C-alpha cells in the first residue's frame, strides 16, 4: 500500500516537472566543465605569453593603460592570479560594459570570444529559463519554476528509491542490471531503474542545493540548521582590525583610484598572504583566495582606504557557519568540492538524469497510453 502511494507520487510529479528537469540536467551537465571549456576556447584570453620578458610590468601602469584605452568607462573589478601564466582580468562599466584581459608582460589586451556568451545563455537557461534581467516578473517566474522543479526532483528521487531498492541482498544484482527482453519495454524499465539507483545520490545533492538560489525562505531554513544560538543571525563576522591599519573614512571610499589603491593594497596583501592563488579587487575590498582555505569559494576579505592601506581583514576561517552556507552550497551544487573526479561524476549524473526523465515518459506512454489503445 505504501509503495503504491510512492509510485503515484513519483509518476504525477514527474509528468509536469519532467521537461524542466531535462533542461536542468542538460544545462547543468554543460556548466560542470565550463571553466575548462572556456580556457580551451579562449586560450589567449586566459594564458599569458611571457615572450622575452622575465618579470611583469608595473600593475599601476597596466591599470592606467586600460583606463586610457577605454575612456568613459570605470574599472569595476580586477582579478589577478599567483600563476604567472595567467592574464589579469578586468570588468569595465560605463559607456561600454565589457570584460577583457591584459597580458602582464606586454600589456596586450584580449576580449573573450563567443564561448563566454554561450555559457552565459546556458547559465541563464539553467537559472531563469532565459528570462531577461530587465523584467523582474519574468526572471522571478523563471527562478520560481526552476526552484519548484528542483524540489520536485528531490521528491521524485526519494519516492523512486522507496519502491526500487531491493529488500534482499540477492536482488541487488537484478536491480542494478540492464537487460534486453523480447520487447523494448524491458530495456527501458531496467535501464530506468538501474540508472536511477546509480545517479540518485548525485542528482539529489544537486537538486537539494539548487533552490538555495531560488527561495529566500529555503535558504534561511538551510542556514538555520547550521546556526547555533550563540552565533545569532548575522551574515558576517565583525572582522579583525589590521595590525598596521586605521579605520577607513567612509566619505573617501568613492574616490578610490584603482591604479594607486589596488597597487598598494596588493603589495600589503602579498606580504600578509604570500601563498595566495587569486585576488579579486572591487572598490575598496579585495577577496583573497588562498591555497590553505577549504575550497575555491573560501576567501579572506581585505578592506583598504584610498591610499591602499589595509584597514581590516575578515579571515574566512573566522566567519560564522551561517555566513559560509552559500559558499558550501555553491561547491556542492557544482561538484567543485572534489576536483575533476566529482565534476566528472556530476556530469555523468546530469546525463543520467536527462535519460531518466525521457525513459520515464516512454515507460508511461508504453504502459498507460499504448496499452489502452
């Protein structure tokens, strides 16, 4: 009796949500390796050719060159890497919004090819069903549909496992095998059942973490699970006053000159954190990714004044658990927590998830529609 309830739940949630689950799985599978694909497709954009230069050019000169080349724009952010074979990346806003990279040895500039816009469209389809950002209603609707579909996928996976997982050890081999029978129904049924068991864990992890970006209430609920009463509800820790710094003047933060402030701040950060892997500057803050931190989204936050003097540091390790939930949700959702191996498993699970949905529709047609005819 209980199995019948779960079968009905599995069926009637899959039918309406299936098309959106296919979109989620296929776009998610493409996005798993987007960093690797973009690096290969835009090799010159990311790779720094040293040529005959032994040392990079002064950073302030590079920043000034970018400002002179794109008048009427503002450098909104800059990202540089410890790897001396990577270009410096800039984002510009103003008359011409663009993303570019600069070779630190020759100051040659590059703009991304169409691969960047391709993955932007895939990400928009994955998160908002291609809803445009200028329409709040459309984007909200797309985000809501994606979030509900993800939650439906969680229930579909759980209900499917309830009546698919064998109760006896001797039945496991049969449950995990794909067979060819006298009719195609046997193939579709056994492959649907076996792949469902193989992919269930990875699909559930992705589906359960996805709504964190769709629903504020769901995000608060998950964050609350990891928050002890002593931590309170604050988003960020208080930060640590830098030993050589002073309190920043709020009235001067808007007048920061990137060529001066970012160059000086970079020198101070290099002294304080010599083993960084990536630093991203924006306004009067720098997000520093270090090799010692737990994952790629674990960054220390440095704040500095208009002269580039560090005024405070918020180390990632000192943040309350609640403030780390979204970072952990990101690496869990994208498979970056285990490197290439987990990303490959996520990719295979996404392909399997799309197949499960398609095979489920075929089974429904064969069992219910075609059988009646």
